[in-house]
C-alpha cells in the first residue's frame, strides 16, 4: 500500500513508479496542504499562533497561508499562550474551529490550565450541550543544543486528561489525514509533531481526506517481536527492523498514530503473533504512552508475553545542551534493536 | 566588569571613570558577540545563540549600578547581562561550546547560563519565565532583611505574558526591591510590537500597578545609566519596584549570527536607521569628543578586550567535553548540598 508505507529515504519514493497518480510530499507540505484545505472548506476555521504569518511560517508548516487567507483567518498573536488558549477555546465554544500552533511543545505547559481545566472538560461539564473543537499543533524539537526547554515530548502529561484527544502522525499521509480529522472533530485534539519528521517523504492524495483516530497500522510485518513506535520513533524502529532482518530477527513495527484513543486491538493482535513487545516513544518513560500500551497488554492477558516487555524512551532526565550529552541522551535505532534482542534473549553484540 | 561601588546612584554626573567603564562594558559585550559571529560557522558552538548586538547600552547602563550581592535575571538574550555582571567570558563560551568547564557543565548552553556568585540564579528561555523568579529573589532578600536588589531583564514580548503582570502586581503589593528592565527592541522573533500590543508604551502597564516607570532611549548609555541610578536607589531605599522601558533594536536575526532582513523578517531601512544610532559608536565618539579618552586610548581598549576574548575563545575550545554519563546525572539535588 503506497499510503501506509514508511519511506526511509527520499529516493525510495520512486518504488511505486510514476504514472500511478501518486504524488510525493514531505510531512511539512502535507501539514500545509491540510491546513489550506481546512481553511478553504470551513469558514469557521482559523489558524492562530506565534509567527504563523512570518517568513519562516512555523518551519514552513503555515507558509503562505496568511497571504492567501488574510489576517482574520491566519493570526499572529501576542506571547500569551495560556490566555490565548482560553480565547481559542472560547471561540471554539462559540462556534469557531481554531487551529492553535506552537513552535515547541515546551510551550504547552503555559497552556495547561486552559487545556486541562477548561477545553478538555467543557463538553462534559455542560452536560453535553457545548463543544470545544480546538486543534492544538505542537512541535517537538531536537538537536543543536535545543536543551531542556526546547525539546520536550510532553504528550504523557496530557494522556490522563479525559476529554482530550492526542494524535502523533509519523508519515506525510497521516500528517494530512489525521490533521484534517482533528479539524473535523468536535473535541480538543492535541497534535504531536516531531520536528525531525518534517522532511520525511511519502505519497499524499491531493483531494481532502480524513484518517480516523484510534486505528494503528502495522508498518512492517514480522514474526519475532512487536515494536510499537510513536512519532519519529517509527523511523528508528524501521531502521532497527532492517538491521535486525540482516541478523535473522524479524520485527513487526506498529504505529499507533493516535495515542488517545489508542487502538489496543491492533497492538494486541501483533503481540499475540510475536509474543514479545518493545515500545519506543519520544518522551520520558514515567506515566507515559509506552506504559499505557504495556498496561493494555497486562490487562488483557499477561500470558501473551513470552519475555518481559522493554521500553525505549528518553532517559529520566531533562535534555542537556552539549553535543556529547545530547548524543548520549537520545535513543535511536540501535537502542530499539538492543531492546528487541533483549526480549529474545540474544546478546546485543553484532 | 562593572559593578564598582563608585557608581553612587545619587551622583548626578557620572565620573570619568564611570564613563570609561560604561564604554568598556559596551565594547566588551559587542566584541564578545562578534567573536561568536566569527566562530559560529565552524559549527563547534552547537547551540542556538540570541545575540544582543545593538542593545549593549541597556546592560551596561543598568548593571553598572548593581553590586556583587545583587540579583540579576535574564532571558534567552542574556550574554550582555552576564558579562556586565562580571561572569567570566571563558566560562560562558565554554558553556556555549558544550564543554565541561562551562558555567552549567554543558547542560545549559547559551540560553540558560547561571552564576550564583554573580547573583544569576539560572536563566529561562521560556518567554516571561524569568520575571517571577527575579521577583522571588527580591522577596528572599526582603524576607531576610538584606539590602540586595533584583534586576529583572526581559523583552517587549515577555510583557505580554501573564507572568509579567502577576509579577509586577506582587512586587508592587509587597514593595519588593526590584528593578524591572524591559528591553523594547520592537520585535518578538519576527513579529513587530504593533502586531502584538495595542499600546506600544510598555511602561504604562507598570504604572497601572502603581510602579514608577520611565521610557527612555535604550541606545543612549548615559540616559540608561541615569535612569537606572534612580531606579536602583529607589529599590535600595525600600521604596519598592521601579520600571525602565529601554527602547532599542537588535541588529542580528532573532537567533543565530546572521542578519535577517534578506529573509524578509523586517525592513532593511529600519535596521540600517537603527545601526546609524549604534549605542557603542555613539558613546565612543562622545567620550573622545569630550576628551575623556583619545582615539588611541579607545583603540587600545578595543585591542585589549579583543585579545582577552580571543584568549577566552581559545581556552574554551581547548576544554574537554563532559563525560557522556553526565547526561542523566544531577536530576535531583542530593540531601546535603
Ligand atoms: C512561552 C514561550 N513562548 C514562545 C517562545 C518562543 N520565543 C522565544 S524568544 C521569543 C520572542 C521573545 O521576544 P522578546 O520578549 O521581545 O525578547 P527578544 O527576543 O526581543 O529579546 C519567542 C516568541 C518561548 N521561548 N517561550
Ligand atoms: Mg523583543
């Protein structure tokens, strides 16, 4: 399936050949196209965020939207994240459909009160009468000494907030389809975007489409171990799987795509086949999505696992600045491969 | 640099020594930033840098009134503040180069320097994040009956955050010894002030909380020095907070060593107009014209600073990286510190 394939290199896009009506886009182009079509098709939608109208256009993801749709549809804002989240939520309750953009996920803690105490609960608290259709895009940074306040994956903090949905697209196809679904959803939706995904490529249909939440995908079938990989970790897992294949180990990579709702069925079906589980996330481990995925297995049938499950996540520490510390901090394909081998009782050498 | 106690805030006309000191501080900051511009293409300084070229007069003029025991809180754009408060340039550069002898042992980088012995208790790059901390430092001094004051530097953009308003209100309520210094450089990243605030007079917000506030030419170091003298004296006398809005302009892009007008971030003419009003050149001419130093004297000063900074850069680059194992250490403070 061209739509669900993960391409590790730009050149690989050619594999389906021209003339099949397939169009390659980068992740960031897909985000931009989704927002363009949302603004075109829904007059109540608007985009708001720091720098959404400037020459950088939030790493290119909002580039040109302000020129095309004008300042009422694409709004720069004061640096006042909590207040503006409340304002966006209020506008949403009053019938608008805002898309709030954050250059870094690290700014979400500023908005915590309005997301957690207000937007997420408004529908419930109103006895179902009110809705807050608010999309919050947030980007996880990495590298070049971004350090402790510009590189966090904070989706775990929001997992325990009923009323909020959380999606984590990893491919251009999902970037567009899941974002369009988020814009159509009547609940607040948090979009987790990893900056390192922005240049990744894949096939994306030109016409608007929506990908439903709560449907995980098997990105690569395998027999020996299931790796559930979130966001940018999908690519690391695919690389690890390729490396391990050369060593005779067959890895199944599952991409949950949305964390809340979480498609436990697909994950469990995979674990049932392989009997082994590794979960990789772009976040610190405690109380996170990886723990939640493991809990789903335990709650269903602990007997599914032939070996203890392993998490691959950021260490239990803030992000350091120095390049050698950064290098030591981030897990990647090598760590995932090591974790897989651990579940198989293989030594991690060679 | 700076912080000499001969900068008596009450004295209306600064001494020739003070004037020379102000020039030296400004030159020091300018040349420090220019060294970063020079080495950055080597890609050895692997962290984002927010340069303050064009804004040196604010750091120099305000911090000249601070004593070693006073607190200072800054932002992502902190190099000038740290240097003016006396932090060693080599220790800062080592931090920016990610080396173990940096002020945060390589964990912080350019956005998060700290130096407790200089009253700099950490630096936040969350906009508005440092303002309440600076007020908290003043609260600690106030509760302990110390005469330290707290200088809190932030940008025009930070004045939009709730933390700004909450901090001003509390500082005024408790009469805390804070000098708030807004460096209004007209931009927050690429967003002009007019796109973010309906009333560009940031200091009026402070007046709303009953805090005495002034708006001044932040490129005129003598004006900054005079106003900061009033502010520091006010805070030190236990009269509560004081607010300075220093109007200035940054020359480089928001982040990084390049100019940004080619990328369409702001009008070229605007930048060039402000470069005409260079705070350093302007004051250097003033000093030379007044006969306080001659051209040979200022050139010698520049050469000496440049040599010291070259040595600092060389030293910092020669320092070792931290041990990789450090990455996950130091998350919690030990029971005994
Ligand atoms: C809470 C928060 N929101 C957004 C950002 C991204 N950001 C970093 S610096 C900056 C502009 C700050 O402008 P200002 O306060 O005027 O300081 P200046 O950069 O002009 O010195 C922004 C928006 C951030 N670091 N923190
Ligand atoms: Mg500014």
